[in-house]
C-alpha cells in the first residue's frame, strides 16, 4: 500500500512537529527582492544550500541570499558537534534539514567492509538526529567498473519481478551478454534489502528518513524499477531522493518524479546537457553543465512535482555562481520559469 504524506505525518511521530514530508512547512519564508517570482503552483519548494557546517556568519549570509536551510556534508562528526551546529542554526531560524552520507557499500564482497558500512550508516542516523535533520541521504551501493558488459543508459528497459525486485532482463530481446551483470544486479539488490531491513527500525527510532538516491550506480536503472525498490519496504522511513541531472541520460527526469510520486522526499538541483538524444524516453549522450545551461526541461519537472503534490526541499548542488543567483535559480524552478537550453 502506498504511503501518503498525510499518513507519514501520522506515523512518523518522531519527526519534529511542523515538518511536512521532505521538509515541508518550516514556518520561515524569506522574501528576497528578485528571488521570489510569481507563484504558478499550489505546492511549495524550499531553498537549500549544501555545505559542511553552519557558523553565525554563514547563516546570516545564506539567509540574506534567500536560502532557508542547509544540507550538510559532515555526517561522521561526533554527535555533540552536530548538536552545537543545530544550536547555531536555530539561533538564526535556519533549518539543517538533511545530511549527505554519500555512497555506502552494502553489496561489498568483503563481509567486514559491508558490515562497517552498515555500522557507519547507523552513526549517520545519530548525527542527523542531533542536527535536527529529518533525512539522511545516501546511495546504497554501485556495480560496474568494467567488470562486465552493461547497456547504454538510454537503452534500459528492465523487466523485474515486483514481488522480489529481481531482474529478468535489462534490455528487450537477447540478454546473453548481460548475464553476469544481471547476476550482480540481483545480488546487490538482495544485499541492499538485507541492509535496509536492519536499518529501518533504527531510522524510525531516531526519526530520520533514509533518502535513497540514484547516482549512476548501474542499479534500479529505470524510473519504474527505482520506484519499486523504494516502495518494496512499505515504510515512511525509506523514500526516494531525486536528482534530475543524475537521471537525465537514462530518460526524461520528469518520468522519475512521476514514478516516485508520494515516495519522493527531496530533490537536488544541478545541470546536465544532452548533446545527442538516444532511446525511446528522452535520455541520451551528454555531460554535466550549469543548471541554467542545461537541456533538462525544468518546467516539466516542476509540473510533475505539482501533480504528485510534492512540498519540500530543493538543494542546489553546484558551485561557480553566487549564492544569490542560486537562490534565484531555485525560485525560478519553483515558479516554473527556469529556462532550459533546447537542443
């Protein structure tokens, strides 16, 4: 059964009062001149930076630039250090809404390494709770590195068993050259399931949602399979953390938003430029770009967010422009006016 945001709020009592799924209403909306375009949507997005830790000076700067919260990279710090960071942010009315744990190793062949990765993740829950963050972002594992043949990203059409998530084929027709890949794909999925079954009760105890991201890890490579993986656990403590640029070469990013639906917790915003469209669903060859020089159809993604009733945080994952400009970019994305560079 699909978990709605309303059901999540009723279930996840450990999450701080006043938070909607994905960050939701924070009681703070900074109205910066030039940063808040006219609203065209009923749903609301909140502007977030990604950085190490807050200071008084940085909180004042970020708020003045138009940001409302921070996604932290410092996930392995001592719990007391995280509490001090929260005190600084709270003093300024600034939210520490998420923590970026990065790539885990839940499918490592070495049991001791796999075990350490799971234990490290448990510490990430403690740190996130101390920050006052409601999500811990990570990628469960990855496969590939030239060990076996894999399809091009835009060619994936994964046939899988919804009850077990096990993959039967990754492209239409003959899959003989992908036999080793499919075996490792299924092994990694099974190992990830085992790890999450251990971690979900701890996430619930600490009141921290696991936000699972697809980051070119060669697993759950279609919107349908990724969404099925997230929903397999049927819990509000494991949801999808979406990054349009990570998925652009596979298929149109808005397809991933619609597939995740109410299982979507938060978003990253960065750019990707398709140089040659390939495949049936809009993916293709390309490379990273600035957000506002991307070929990604930002309005189509914003429309999809509205349709799935997403209200939550958007973190800018890019450097090179001013914080004021990045806050403005999120504002334009929120308003549906962020322009993409057509092919």
